[in-house]
């Protein structure tokens, strides 16, 4: 089998609700979708997103990397040889990590379709039910958040909610104390700082938030690994690294060496695809770390669910992105609090070509 053509398309879909973080407010998600075609008539699909406020590539530069650098490097090659294809892509543009992700997903999709197997079987077989999910509630006034939590818990059964901190110490403590008083004891929170604190402020804020109670996980409150390591020794609550994982396997090695986190948050588009994620997980497991896998949406969600299902340390929840629409032919959402991997061959999801064209035209 040989790769004969690669098409890339930029699409833009609105979020159901604005996402406010320490970086700013986001109302849409820009992605690049790829379709990798072969001489045997099998087409693999992939998707990646721009890192946005974290810096680096935009969707325009990602598409450029795919069309002008990566596609020529893999054209005519066998899509089964995923390790070799990664070496070729790395040689063509070593910094184009987000772009490589979309192609990696498509290669696994082709391989699974050709063999009649779901991707999780190619990754070692299912040992977990899928990607564990939590609810997400945007940062607002405590009364509005409590009402939204009550609504979501009644609809979907969520008891674990992620929301944002990392503003000012006084503001975060006062806000969380009010919120905690307004929700039931069964509700747990994952508080994500998006590197918004200095180390001194993080110590003040997180120890106070911990005393208030009901915090299940703190996520990346500070930027640097030595700061994360300091917090890991000061807190009872587990600490999750997110931004610090951006370098892929090497970052996981450094986090483990510094003992800078208990949990790693995978945003799988940032590392180059499923192959690098497997390497990351091997390092993490050897170091006694566990992971959460962010499902995002659409093709990325399917890839995330396959990875989580085949990874024994994928025990912590992450958020499924709530979008206004989808490019998929069939809805793909969590079943309760688990996003199960599709059982069909490859990634197990298909693109709706009309929707793809519609959201491409909206860019």
C-alpha cells in the first residue's frame, strides 16, 4: 500500500460557551483536518488544533507545514510503517509537531481499516474502558456556577467539575469559598491555574483552597518545573502537569526526574500523535505517574479514546469539548462519564463531507 494524496482543510467551529482562562477568552476552535489517500482506496482521517494562546503554530502555518513539508516527505510511502513515517516527518520539519499529529492519526486509521481492527487493538488492546471525562463549568459568579452545576449534574450525572483559577489570590479564595458553600458535598473540583500564579502566590492560594475542601486535583498553577516540584511537596491534593508536558517524551522524563507532578494531562495534538503518546506513557508508568487524556472533539476525540483504552495509567478525568456542531457523520459523545473508543475499524469515525465544506467556508 502506498500514500498517493494528502488533503488538508482548515475548519472553524464555535464553542457552546466561551472558555475563559488565565490566557484570555476563546469562543471558537480552529482545526486542521487531513485526509490521507492510498492506492488501495483506503482513506485515513486525522485532525489537529492550533495551540492558540500557548503560542507557536496557527492553523494557517499547520496547513502550510502539512502541504509543503510533511506531505512530500511521506508521499509514496507505506502508511503501515508509522515509525518510519515519523522519522521522515521529523526530518522534514522537526518543529511541526501539531501538523504531524493529524497525519499520525490518519496513518493509524488506514492501518486499522486495512486490517479490520480498531486502533486500540493496534496499540496493545483495551485495558481501560476509554477516556474518563469530567464536567467543565466556566468561571463566573459563584451563584451562576452553582446553578449550572446543579443543571449539569441532573442532566449528565457529573460529580467532578473542572474550572479555572490563577487570577488573584484574594479573588480566587473568596470566589471558591462562596462556590463551595453553594454546592453539595458530593461535588469535587479540579482547579486549573494555566500557569497564572507566581510560586509565592500559588503557595498562598492553593494551601487556602485546599483547606476550604472539595479540591480533587490542582492543574498547572505555575510555569516552571522547580516551582511545580516545590508545590508537590507542600500539598496533600494531587498536582497535574499540563503545559509542562508540551515537549512530549522528553518533558515527561523531566517531570518524573523532578517529581514535579502526580498526574500528566495529555492534549494529544501537542506531541505528534499516538506514537509519541505511547512513549510518554511508558516513561510515566515507569515513574509511577498516571495520566488524563483530553478528548477534545471529533477525530481528536476518537484518537484520544483509543489511546486511553489501551493505556493502563489513563485513570484521571479530562474534559470533552462542548461544541455547537461537528464534522462527523454520526454523533460521538461520552457515554455517561466515559468516552468509549468506537468499535469499528481504524478510528471508527467518518467525516461528513458537506459539514466539512460548510465549516471550511466559514473560515
